[in-house]
C-alpha cells in the first residue's frame, strides 16, 4: 500500500461483485487500493444465486467457482411461453449458477491478499472532486470509482422508472420431491432442469424455477412501472401455488437498471462501474458478468497509464455496443403479448443456437446476425417479422454508433442524442 493510506491510487465505493473485483484487479497490478462499503462486508453485494457464464471467469483471470460457490453448471434450460406454452430447450451451454454471497467473499478475500484495504460500515458523506469525506476518514485518491449500485453515490446515474426491473430471488427448502417431479415432468422437464417461464407479467418478465438437492431456486422479475406485478409478488404467488416449495433459506430483492449504459463511465479522476454505470445485459437483466468484465478493463487502463479516459473510450467502443443493442431487443420484448410470445416459440423464431448466445452473453455478441437461423420461423410468423425487422435495424445501428464513440468529450452530448434517437427514446 501507499505510505499514506489516506491518499490511495484508487478509492472504490462499493464492495459488492463489481467493486470487490475492481479492488482485486487493481491491487494485482500494483495499485494502492482502498474499498469501502456502507454495509458490513459480509453483507455487500447480491445475496442470492445468479447465472454467470463460465467464459467470463477466464476472461478476467479468475479461477472458476467450485461447489458450494458453484450451485450448478450447464443444466438443461427450458424457456416456456407463459406457464404452459411452447418451449425452447437450451442445453450444452456453460452457464453456471453461482452463490453470489460466496463469490463476493472470494473476491474480497483475494483483494485483501493482493494488498487492497477493504472496510465495511463506511459511508461516503461528501465528495468535492478531490477528497471523499467518509465515516472511515478522509481520502484523497488519484481515482475514485463509484461501484455503489443503482443510482450511484459520488456520481449519480438516474435510471427512468420504466427501465427498472423489480427482481427477486430466493433459495428455499424442497418439501416434497415427488410433487416437484410432477411439476417439472408435466412440462417435459426433469428434476434439476431450469424452467424459465417467460412473459408471465408483461412482455419483459420471467419466473425461473429449479429444484435439486433438497433446495428450490427461484428467480422472478418484471417492470412494475408498466403496470405489472413486481418480482417479489410473482415469487410469493408461485410459492403459495406450489406447496412443495418450502421455507426461505436466503435471498433478496432489488431493482436492476435496464436502460442504456451510461454515455460517460470515466472522466477526470472518477469512474463508474457495475449497476452505477448501467453495465447490465438487459435482455435478461444480468449485470454480474458485465461488472466483472468492466472491473477488469478499468484495472488494465489504470495500471497501463491510460486512466479513466481510456477506460471510458474502450468500454464505449467495446462492450457497451452490445449492451446498447440488447436494450433495443429488450424494448421490443416489452411490446410482446402472451400470444406473441407463444407465436415466437412455436414458430421457432427464437432459435436455440441464438438464445444460447444471449443466455451466456458470449462474445463477439453476434446474436442479431445469428438470428438468421430463425428465418424459417419468421416466414411462418409474418406479423412478427414486420415488427422484428425495425428492431434488428436499430440493434445494428446503435452498435455501429458505439464503434465511433467520440474521443472529444465535448462531442459526447451530441453523440448521446443520436444514440437515444436510434434506440427510439
């Protein structure tokens, strides 16, 4: 660490997945790091099981999780239109179910071992552009990183209510294995598979269910601002309807931003990271993988001397292009009626090969082009084809726009206006 711990190279606000990862990656590269969280460290970050693609761990130089941190790997994933409609089966994939509590603990421990200082129950009270006044003391870092979650702490990032997914996830006791088996088999699945019921509360909504090893994993989400039931209500209704689902072991609920990634994630001596930067793969509301990738990029840029400006430019011209295109597709999915969702699945417009790319967030993010595999389905569903075509065009256009993100900060506002126009805001 630096001789003066109050003047670190990097001060990170937030010790959840993205913040702890940034602390680890920066410390590994020899930077003096202080990481604070307003909660106790063992309560920082998500407190449930989340899907994380295996390839991401290799991409950022992390060892892949092992049980019990890894809850499952590559299990059959069945997308169901509504509660009992046509299905799309995804198998032979590398999506892991990861206990986020254990992942955050591991990232924090490895960050400490690499030399970072992590402090919990430390609240940022003010930031004047140079010094952060906190309940753990005053810090004057070379760079401050806001990884504090939705809304941000030192660099506010507003997310419109209509782009917030109210998600809930819980691990519960499996009370009756035979009843659970009947539930899954009635939908052509086996115990241990994941059933992903889509469009159960508006076009953009899910209820994922998996039962194995005496536990039931539940994940629900929707956009309440559109008049739909929030994820926690969907989850509680599912539990009430299925008596084989027992008491809660752990879990939680939170809002996930689905808007475009922030038009600026680094300027001067400050950077945004994770949900605070809108770094979420909005097609299925997942930010864990994106936070890890962005944290790794940030550390590389800071250690190489490029600073936050390089981080901003590389993110915008790289990962942000795909995240923005997924926002376009998410907006299209919000327009789907239950009948539309059934037509998409039954006509095979949603091709398993493409859905697998989206599920695992795999680069080079060619899902829009890969949708050519669904052309026969589009022929069978001409009404949907007419609505999909403009969405595909917008996806390609917003990706292309990100590839020419301006180096000159003075030109970013005009660029952002064009981006919003392309997306349709």
